[in-house]
């Protein structure tokens, strides 16, 4: 069983996710606001996603990629649909611009980079849920990330609280 060092996975996730988003938004984007934009960026991307990845890779999620082509195909298909739908929504949403979309209808380099990151992260999440569906820790970590998403959407779009 290939078990990855959780600290290495945690650091790699931070490097290619939040750290890269921060650098791209500061040096490769003329639009504002810059990363981090809100709760999802500060709490979700920096705390919950790296811990989620560290947990599932330490459990051996990468082994499944070698032996279970049905689950891998399903995870790829759902990840492509999910990320594609998100990118279309992000590109054409009407509420605001940020470092990923400088103007309505156009994604920046940061937007495309975020899309690739989201595709890979979605694949990791969907694969992990198919394999470790009974593991409480990954559900708690995913729920923490989703709570950050819901808080962000509430603050930006719904303003319920």
C-alpha cells in the first residue's frame, strides 16, 4: 500500500493551492479583490482541503487509481462536469469580479489555474468519497470545507445573516 507522508501532502496542497492563488492574484492579475477573498479562501483552502488531502493520501487513496478503473472513471467524469459547470458559472456570473475573472465573460490566468486546481481537487474528493465513504474523518474535513463555502455564498450572494 502506497501511503504518502501527510505533512508532504499538506505542504504540497498549500503550495499549489492557496500559496499559488496568492502569488497569481498579486503578480498576474490586475483585478481586485485579490486572494484571499473570503471565508472559503482563508478557512476552506488553507485548513480543510490540505487536511483532507493529507488524510486520504495517508490512507492510501492513490492505490485505488491502480486497481479500480470503474471508480476512477466515475470520479473523472463527475469532476469534469462539476469543474466545467463551475467555470461556466464563474465566467458568466453577474455579481462581481475578482482575481479569477477581471470582467464578465472572461477568465484570467488565475481563473484557469483555479479551474485546473479545482479539477484535480474534485477528482481527489470524489475518488476518496467512493473509497472511504465510511470514514468519519474525511466527512468531517469535507463538511468543514463545505461550511466555509456556504458561509461565503451567504455573505456574497444571499446575505441571510
